[in-house]
């Protein structure tokens, strides 16, 4: 864009500053390269360049790579909601309610996350959807969404720390350890990870997600073998889909189905992290399209075949965060396998720490974006 100069008559006018853009428009810049920035050059009336002005927003450190973003997207919502919460949902609604509720919530979130992915590719900015709401709807909407989202994760952090301490009590030798001490230890681990910034978060989530994904795939394969009666000396023998007939596919009818939706919605929390992480990804245009995948439906279908909704251990869990009430652990224990339940419990512990780690990252990035727009201190 050429610098526009005023035509003057008579005496010389007072000096003025003109702004010339040395790059195309912001939209064209994003179309060419998601990481490109608009660079402006300030000149005086005679065209002489003035010193560069500081940017309006400090850029985030773009240290996340494609492998980080993909594993954040894949493993972001695989947490205690799937490993533990699905057990209470199975006891409340039965296996058919489990599949229907998780399927419908998953379809809605599939569309939502793909829409978020398109926006994150076009506008990879800090704050993601809270900024998009302010820009495309109304600043008041973005303010409310940003604060609600930040508070949501701030509340989730102590929940996951408590869940991790309860999960440790699965082992008899750990029951003598104070839960408060375990909470402090796990909190220190999460804080230590986030001391290394987004790079630390990305590497930790990459490792956590790999463990969770491998565990889910391993459970699916093992579950198929158990249901087919392939475990030697198993007290259950061939199961097939017998538990769908006795005690049945539904529990508490329509009310049971409706109650499962709450657990399903909580379980899928974390899928939106790909939008937040896009602002700190080296090339979001390449990384995001292949980042959205699901592991829920197959694993929950197998759980419904392996654990009846009236299983005593399922009903005796102390809550939706109790590792002893995990349908994954119960399914393997009922098959007479002694080692795998402890392995699954370790995975549940890692899942709880992973969600806690994501809580710190997402709430801090959202609060930083709100502060940047003058909507937070």
C-alpha cells in the first residue's frame, strides 16, 4: 500500500505521521501463512521511517508441534470421565443408555470441535473461543464465556487432585497414607510441569495421552477376548452380549437415560483444548485437520458386554471419581486377571493428573486472554 500524502498550498503544514503497511491485509496474511503477522511502518510526511512501535499484543511462544496437538486432541478428553465416570453411568442407566448418551453428546461435540478447528486455523490467537465470541458475537458474550470457562477449569483442578488421591487408595498398602498428603504431592507435580511453560505442558500431555490411548486400545482388544471367552480358567466363560438381556439394556428407563447425559457431557470435556493450543502451535493449518478423533464408543460398547449394571462392585463405589467403581477395572477383575486391574488403575491415576495439568494450562491461557482485552485484572 502506498503512503498517501496531503497536497499543500502556501506555507508548510505541521509535520504529521503516516502509517504504511508493508504487508497485505490481515486476512490475506492468514491465508498465506497462519503464523504471519501484520507489520506496519510509521513514516512522517516526507516518507522518512519512524522507530517501530511495540506490538499491541505479546505473541505466545509457538513451541507446540504437530505431534503435541494431535495427542492433545486425541487424549484430551480421555480422562476420569471415561475410565471412572462411565461406571456410575452404567449403574444408573444400563449399557444401552451409555451408548445412546455418549453417542449423542459425541456427535454434537464432533460438529463443535470441527467448527472450532476451522476458526483456530484462520485465527490462531490466544484465548480461542472466548476471543472469537467477543469478535463475532459481542464483547459481553466473550466476557461471560471466558470467565465461565476459566472458573470451570479452576474448579476441575481440585476435583482431579481429589480423584487421583482416591485412585491411589485402590491398593491396600496406600490406604494408610493421608489423602491430603497425596493431594499436595500431585499438586506439586502439576505445578512443576507448568514451570516449563507450554513446552512442558505439551511434552507431558504427549506422554500422558500416549499412555491413555494405548490403554484404551489394549482394553478394547482384551475386552473382545474376554467377551468371546478366550481367557483360560475365567469364571465367566463366554459372555457375548448376554448382559444386554440379563439384567437388561436399560436401567430406570427414560430417567436413567437422561441422567447419563450429565456424565457424558463431563467425560467429553477437554476436546476444546485443541483450539487453545492452536495459538501456540508452529503450524496450526497443518496440525488441526487431523487432530479430532474418538475412542469412546467402541470401549463403552465392550464395557456394556463385560459388566452388568447391577454388579455389586459397580454399585458400591464411593463416587464417580472412585477407581474401585471403574467399569474398566471391574471388567478385568471379573475375568479373573490379577495384574491388569492394577495397570488400569495406574492409567486412571495418569488420566486424573493429565486433566489436572490441562486445567492449569487452559485456565491460565483464558485468563491471560481476558486480561489482554481488559476484561480481567
